[in-house]
């Protein structure tokens, strides 16, 4: 029974946590009329760009040539880290490698 509870808690943590890839701060050309956004790039090709925006969680589509720059950033709030990051392991598992979105 304890194994089921532990497995359930682990799965809930995985499902509720942000995606495991870094988010990105995306800026677009002035011609596109879109301001900078933070999100996850789902698809990028010569035909366009598909992005899952962080807040609100919506999927956005952009045409080719609209993206001006993209920079990796952390979607974790700076004060909302798992307990393991409060220990000496923080130096090894440093989530601050990316600036906060």
C-alpha cells in the first residue's frame, strides 16, 4: 500500500510540474505586431513557429520570418523550488542556469 501512495505522489508531481525543457523568451519583428512572450517552442520550421505560451496556456502560431530572437529562460518561480534545491545539491542541480522568464 505504501508503494502505491509513493508512486501516486511521484506521478502527481510529474504531471503538475512544468515541462522538463527550458522555456524561451521570444521576441518578434516589428512587422508582426506581437510583443515578446515566454513559452515553449513546440515546432519550428521554415513554414512557421508553434509556441505554447506560459500564461495563459495557449498555443500560438507565427509565420516564417516573424521571429527576431529567442533566449532560454526558467519558468520556475524563483522562490518555488523543490526541497532538494535547498540542500548542498543546489550546486550540482542548479536551475538558475537560465534567467527567470
